[in-house]
C-alpha cells in the first residue's frame, strides 16, 4: 500500500497544480519544496536545457515522490515549431513602414538580412502576418524571393536575438513535429515520463502522428495538446476528441489570435474537456507578478479562481517557479486560491453535469449512476478501481461534489491521474477486494471514520482495462 500524507477528504485540493522547474528550482530541496507546497505535477520545458540535466531532474522527482508517498506527474513539454530570430550582436531598431528582410542562416549586419532559425520562405505567403519579439513588433509579408522573406513593419520597436516569431496565418501542416521534437521524444521515451505536451499543433492529425511515434517507441504516454494557434482553435472539437488532455497555452495564443478572444477560447477548451472527458490545464501568467514579487495581483487571484470555477482540471505555473524569486510561495498562494474558490463554487451557479456533459456512452452512464447514488446516500467519497485511469477520469469529468479515490496497480496510471480534477490515487496489487482493502486502510489512517458511507466502483475482471461494471455501497464499521 502506498502511504500518503493524511488529509481529510473534505480538504482535498480538487484543481491540481502543474509547476515548471528551471534555474530557480534545480536542486533536490527546491523541487521537494514545490511538491510539499502542493504541486501535483512537474513540467520539463524541452525548449531549454539538455538531456543530461533532465535525467537528473526526473530521478530527483521520482525519489521525492516515493519519499512523500505522493504520485507526481512528469510532463515533457516539446518545443514544437517555435520559430525564433537567429543570433546577432546588435539591437535592431525597427521603424513603422520600414522594410525588413529575413533569411535562414543570414549574416547580420554584413548582408543586411536578419537571420532566422527556420526557412520560412517555403511556408509563408504574401499578405500573411509576421509578428516578432512575441508580438511586440508586427509586420506583414510583402514578398518571398530567393529564400528571403520581405515584410513591412506596422509599428516601431526593437529586435533582439533568439526572440520568438509568430505567424498566425501560416499553415505549417506536416512540420508540426520537428526533428528536435523527435529527438527529444526518443530520449523521453527512455525516461519515466507520464505526459508529452505538443506545441503549436494545427489539427487532430498532428495528435495521431505523435501517437504513432510514441507507439513506435513501445511505451505508454498520454498526449497533451497545447492549444495556441488559430488553426488549432478552428479544429478545436476534433482535436479535443483526439487528444488525451489539453492545455490552454495563453502565451502564444494571445499573439496568434485577438487578445479579447483568449478568455472565450479558454472556456471553450474547458467545456469540451468536460464534454469528452479530457483533462484541461490553464497555463501562462497565472501568477506572473510572483516571478519578481512575493504576492500576486488581485487580477491574477481572480484569474486562478476563474479557472477553478470554469472546471479546469489543473492550473500551471511557468516562469513563476522556473526562474522566479518566490517559486514555493507561488505554489502555496495558488493552492490557497484553489481551496477558497472550490469552497465557494456555488456562487457561480454553474452545474457542470447538466450544462456541459451531454455524452451518453456506457462509461459515462455508469459514472452518472455512481455520482447520483453517492449523492443520494450522502457518501463521503467514491472509491474506484482502475487499470488505465479511464474510470476515474470519466467520474471526474462529471465534477461530483465529493472526493474521488482511485486504486490501481499501475504506478504510471497513478502518476497520470495526479493532474486530474479531484482524484487522489493509491497503488496496490490487483485484487477483487482492492477497493475494500483501501477503504480499510484509509479508516485506520483516520481519513474515514466509523459509519462513513463510500461508493465503490470496480470490474468483474480486476486489472482488465474497460471492465468496470460493478457498483457497491459500503458503510464502514
């Protein structure tokens, strides 16, 4: 039996926290502090750093997870076709109306052409938008000739080496998974990683291509679709059906689409996640001011609470924990906001089950029955046996107002469920009485009390994926 820190079920943090590690959180002590503070998952940003340091980080995370008895999800976030300016020493000043020239491998200032890290000339078209320095300088493409992309600036600004470029009108179909991504994925498939996050996807076909690559490595990983391009938003429904989870990647999304549309897209993604039973993660600048300050702004507090009210499974910290001055404090603050928001969920008057989830599959029908039974008899928790995690995810997608406790013999499943709304996982061997034994254990640990009622969900064939068919009610004695 995996022993975890004992917390009354009513005090479970329902919305989970994914924290990014970086220069500010490299050591064993720093990573442990994040997990102890409330981080349920750790994001490894493969846009930075080498494979050797990742090996050490993964080993450290797993060591801490074992010591604390707390399943922790590890997310490998692939860079994707993130296009950047190349290397140059100068600060390039740009004036509105100025013509700029870009070329893969160019030499600045010798030839007067700004270097870029990707040959855009084969992808872009005239009149498409080209945003530089993550949207600070906006241009429109006027011509493509001899591998050179010509663009006219719409505003004044400056350019610095290696800063990001965004092309909201350009279709990169077929090149979404880069050679760097493939190399990083091959490495990740040799490591103890739970999720692979795909950047700048355009369509469901990109998800399927990644699934084939993972299968070819003969490992099991869940895919997180990062929604950040206008093409992904256009194909959102099919992407949400194809993926295992989704991230509202608001940083690049805000450059790729109109700023005012980001909150609407965020809600669409969360709603589709609820509809299709796919966990959702809200990311980027949730507590951005805590990168430098010990407290968040009031707007940031509202932002995190809104994600909780809308039904997101998870909220993410990026720079705040990767390079901020107050990484542990950021996790603690986020946890406080989540717990206060969930305790006041009723003020928003939103019923997830009736308003969003209209699926009528066998699994969802069973999950609905479990929740209605649990509510009608005032059960303290739902305890579900699961091999793949699907049963727990289906129940969680209906957002019951009680804890979901999952028991599985698969450490990978327990780790993946660490990012799923309101699910707390335990690992123990396959058994027809696994849920019964777990409730006994939790009663001895004073998580449950004598007289408590729990609803137990299991299958006729323990350890077999998709066999959930049994619902039992147990009153603890």
